[in-house]
C-alpha cells in the first residue's frame, strides 16, 4: 500500500509540473526497487502550439494580401475598359487634371476618377467599365484644400495620370492610380502583381518599397 501511495503522488507531481519524473518505490518484501517513468510533455506541446500559431498568422497575412490582389484582378478582368481609358473618358467629360482612378466596390464596378479643375475644385467622375461612357459626375464639396495641394504637387510634371496608368500596365493589370505626395511626389500605381511608383518627370516605373516594408513589418510581427 505504501508503495502505491508514493507512485501515485509522484505521478501526480509529473502531470502538474509538465516535466519528466522517474518514480522509485521499494517493495516491503525487500525486492529490488521498481522504476516507473512518466513522461509528460505539456511544456513542449505549448511551445509547438505557439510556433504553429505564428506560422498560421503569417500565412493568413500573405493569403489575405494575395486574395485582395486576386479580387482586384477578377474585378478588372470583367471590365473592358482600362484605367487609362477611363481617365481619358473622364477628362473628356470634365476637363481638368486627373489625380486618381480606381474601381467602385458598389457592385457596378464603375471606374471612379477624381478630377481637379484649375480653381482647385474636385469632381468625381464615374465611368462605365464596359462602354467608357460617363455615368455620373459631381463636384466634391468637402471643405478641404486637397485639390490645390494636388495641383501644386503636379506642377512641372511631365507624366499625367493616364500616362502613369499606361506605364504601370507593363507590371500587370492596373487596378488603382493615385498621386502620392508623401515625400517626393510620384504616381502610385497598383496592379494585380504589386504596387509601383511612376516618376512624374520620366515615367520610370520602380517597385514601391513602402509596400515591401509593410509586408516585412507584418511578417516581423508574427515572429
């Protein structure tokens, strides 16, 4: 009975402590000690679970980014009108300077082109993704100075939004064109294969390193 009590007590300690415990009990009859070993790998399992969780999170982030680009690609593929064509149609309807173009997510998938007139007023022009026909245009009455700031950033530029979209098309189907004035001004062009910068003067296309750093930060958070 004494032997059984010792074994039970040590085994319970092994389960609580999460380690490996060797329990020895001497028989009352003087026989050699009997060794019983209980291996409990609770701590190891916890470490493995943490590693699996980090790996799953990193994989989820990459999958989510890929899914977003895949959704954009599907949306633009069903459009017969490119970003450059949509910008040209918008400017024909509303003369001015185009500063951005992207697809609406309201189900119709129209191109939404933002045009700034010489007086700094902003106008949103919606272009059909199938016919390039303008299906709506309205002035943006937000009380801000974005229009004037955009015109100032583009002063002296040789490459406009339509030309930036055409340049970016060499890197995949264009899903978004926008003026990036955070730092040296440049056109930011998003395609189904990534994000790119288009120089305002030369039209040179380079990888958007900010996008790379954001992905690295996401991966680093998973470590």
